[in-house]
C-alpha cells in the first residue's frame, strides 16, 4: 500500500511517501521532505496560531499535495502535534488542512504521539533486544520521552511523558540576544533540567536511548559535516554528551546569520538549534546517558505503519 504521512509540528512540516506492507511492516521510502514552517511562532504567549505561520504551512502542503498525487498514493494521514494541541484555533486549523488539502488530518494526543514515535523509532530493531530504551523527541513546542522494550508493533511502552519544553518555545522564552548571552542559555538549561527531572521522576531506569527528529539529526549532520544531507550516515550515528557540549558552545557563540552557513545545518533550523542542543543535553543527563543513537525513523514511520494496518 502506498501511504503518505504529513507531520505538522511546531517547528517543521514534514512529508513521507512510502510503500508499506501491513503484513511484514516493511517500509520502502519513496520521498521525504522537510520544510521549516514555525507553526508554533508566538503560541506560547498568545495561545493561538498566527496567520502568517498557518500560511507557511499551507504553502508547504500545496507542494506536498502535488507530490502525493504524482506518486499515486492510496492512503493519507496527517498528524498535528504540540502547537495545534496548545492553540485556541487549533481545531479550525485542522479542519482547513483536512478539507483544503484532502488529508485525513487529526490533532493527536500525547499518548498517541508517544505510541507512534516509539513504534517508528524501533520498527527495524531486533525484537529480541531486551534492553529498556528511551526514545527522545525534541520538538518545537514539547519534548517527548517514551520508555519501552521490544520493537515495532510488538513494542511494550511502559512510560511516556510530554513536557512543555521545545526548541521554539524555549528560544522565544530565553534567547533574546544574538548570539545568545551566557546567562540566557544558563536560564534555558536550568528550566529544562527542572522540567525534565519532574517529568521523568516516576519513570523506570533505562539502558540506552534513541533520539529522533530535527535537533538530533541536525547534530549528527553537523558533526559529520554532511553536505548534502545523507540519511544513511545520520541513521545510527551516536551522539556523545561531550560532543554535544562542544557543539553547543560552538553554535551559541555564533550569530543567527553565521549559524545559517554551518555545514550540515538546514538554514531554517538556525534560529532554534541552540535551544535544541541544550534540550538534548539535558535529556541525556536526566536519564544518566552519556550517548544516544540517532534514528531517521520517527513518528512519520510510525504513522505510516498505523495507516497501512488500519486500511487492511
């Protein structure tokens, strides 16, 4: 079955078109796109999606709709996460996405987001691996932690939590200088540390971690100086805490314009990457991990597998 999944997040709007075998859970990716749309712009303060932010998403969806039709997709789904959940006009926005672009769109709960993210991140892992894993998803408006064992559809999610700390939200709250002032970055890290500690206090210990989404994949690409971006080299790359510390110091010393020219970094991610690296560092520390494995497989793949299974 040919499936298209659109993930409308706080910082980016992404597309995956893939052939999915619902019996074997095999996924063959045909096309994948990411557009930095910053839908969550100002939501933390205003409580509403800004008109210009919605228009950026609509522009991306117009291009994605063309790609979906060109590939002859038979089933679609669109998942809308933190920014839309938090916004007073989120339901109205979701209805526009559904009707104007012909997508089976829905705003998903934190529970659904956790299940889909963990399923996607572990979809090709050894089901016999008994280690307890935490999947870390640093997003634009929130950071999710999902702890479980097993892989793919047979995974057992034991614990999950969605925290109100994300790259757009924390950048808007704390990083007002260009480059960021040291005290701004310290305040950001301190708040993230407090939020994460409180959120995972009731969770079980973990043996290893997987990091998904734009912050983690960007860090892997920057550290390898990838130009152009190479998913095969990003997937499975191990980010060490010490390397992230060095990378944070490097990026935080730059202006926004200078970060836009860093090899391996999508220029659209430059405004929020400092917050992203800081959040990822605090995420590793709260779980006592000195490294994390980067995965290209995330909620997009999890949603594709779910859509194919539901259409059987």
